[in-house]
C-alpha cells in the first residue's frame, strides 16, 4: 500500500502523505487516519487533541450526494422501521397477513415507479440490489457474440467493466464515443458509429464526475430510427430530472434507490420494455414464489428477473422516498439544487488556482462539480476539508477512469462536490470560505 504514496517535502502541512495515484481511495483514507492515530503533526498540532481538530467541531456539511444522498427524509427510515417491527415477512411466500402486507408494499412501489418513470405496466419494473446489478443484468442478458454496442467515454465502471468483460468472454464489439473536454457528447458521433451488427446504445444520463448531461432525447431518436436497443443509466438523475421511459424510447431504464430517489442503500431496479424482456436472459434464476411446479425459470414479468427473497425493507424505504419526491415536487427539487450549483460555481470563480471541470453551467449539468487546484493534492484537500471544517467530499477517479481521461484529469483525479436537496445556501458559502482559507494558507 505504501508504494501508492510518496513523501511530501514542499510544505509542512500534510507532509506525510501525497497521493501519487488514486487507484484505491479506501486504502488511502485508512492510511491517513492511521497516521493520525500515530500522532503525526498537522499544522504543528497533535491530531488526537479533539479541541484542535476542527474550528467548529459541531458542524458537518455533506457534499457527496452523487455517492449516496444524505440525510434521508424521516419518512424513509420510519417506513423501514415499521416494516421491521410490524411486518417482517417475505412477500409472495405465504398466505398469512404479514406476507400479504409485504406483497402490497412491493406492488405499491412498482406502481409508484411505473407512474414516476411513465412505464407502460407495473410488472415491467424489476427490483434489484442496486443499479450496478441492473446494468449487469441488462448488458449480460441482452448482448450476444458478434453484437456491437455503442457507449460514451463518460461512463461509470458499472457500464465499462461489464462491456470489457463481454468483449473478452463473448466476443462483442464496443465503441466508446469520445466526448469533448467538458464531457459533452455529440449525437452525430454516435450515429456515425452504427454498423450492420450494432445492437445497443447504452448511455449514462449524466456524468458522476462532472455532472454533464447527455443528449438522451437525441440519442433516443437515433436508436429508434435504427431499431436499436436503448439502455439508460439514471444513477445521477433519477429523483431530480423528469425521465419519461416512453418518450425517450427506452428499452432499459436502470435506477438506484439510495441517491436522489431518497431510498436506502441496497435497493435498485430496472424498467424494461416488452421486446427487451423477451430477448433478455436472466442473470440469476431460482425461487420466485410462482410456478413452483416448473424446473425452469418462469418467463412472465417480473418473475423472470426476480429470484430469491426481495429486499422488502429497502423497498419500503424507497416507497417512502418516492412519496417524498412526489409531495415535494420534482421541479422544486431541481430548482433548489440548480440555485445552489450556480452559487457554488460563481463562488469558485473568485478563488485563485481552481480548475473547474465540466460545463460550468447549471443548465448543462447536475449539481455535481469537480475541481482541482494547482499545487495541491486533491486527496489532501478532501482530508483537510473534512478534518478541519467538517465538509465531506470525494477525491480520486470516482470509478470512472474513462471520464477522467476525457476531461484531462487522469490519473490524479479531481475533488468532487455533489449538492443535494437538503443542502443550504449557508452550507455552500461555508464551503467556499473553507476552500479559500486552505488555498490562502497553501498557496501563499
């Protein structure tokens, strides 16, 4: 692990660690805190002295909503607690009341998702453990030997790695269409890559690194004109932007519950078209609570793709998250995040030495902003923001190395701020002041 680090001599602050390569953020963070425990000095102070740890030890500002939204609406954990306390049974596995009640939670949540994404029928909503699982199901279930798939250079590893594996094991062909340095995708470049054996276009709705929004409507038109399957990764947009399954001409809409849909970790899903459901092979087979006389997987929806006990407690939390969004209003959530994003981007322009990646325009991106600062290590900066100011961010490559190569931040990566609905104007201003203090100290 120590080979990932090099000793920093330029300045006393955090001289014990400068990240050379950002390949395993968890290892790096563990090492940082391990050094802290060994009483290494930061700014000449003993890091174990809690009185010297932060200027305001009570303050916390969470700006890593692109990873997981925090906090959750109280109704989410209340719904989960209610399930655990008062229901606690498996759906579809018994005729007694608590099993039937668990089944009602699943059905109601499917209907909520059907309406939320404009899916033709609730049985076309499939529950999974997360969006990575959903994307693996779609890619590995739909693509066969000799198929050609088109995607972008801004994709998360949840798309890139399955495609690379299928390239190796099934002999599929993959084209990664290069986006520009801001992460923007030209639809014509996608169209130019289509050939006789092209089967699918798979695309992220927005980058998890820069927040750059993709031209999903235009790509949908291209897919429809050419008769191609269209798969959309909505990890960074579901719960903030309107996503219409039918209008976009989607075959698979993959979603996760723990980000802007306000649900807990461990629950996600995919919404699937009838034609894709007919073509797609299940990734996992087993008990479904239906057609138990058969030794083969049922081909009806959603059972074809849902084997084993469902994460009903997670679905109950997702149910409450969806109701919170519906009550609050999708546009109100988007407007709030957009205002904070604009304020943060404007504030960054006033700070010296900062490079902002991506469009730098809240009309063209989500509330995710990536930066770097010349002369500062982003791993150190993330640690300083948390340790001294209570501002939580994420540094590194964000499981999206191709995106960082596209925007020119590979291999060092960036520092990512991702704003959520529960952030405030005061928190944005506090974060900007914190950044300014760190920059003034280190670059003076």
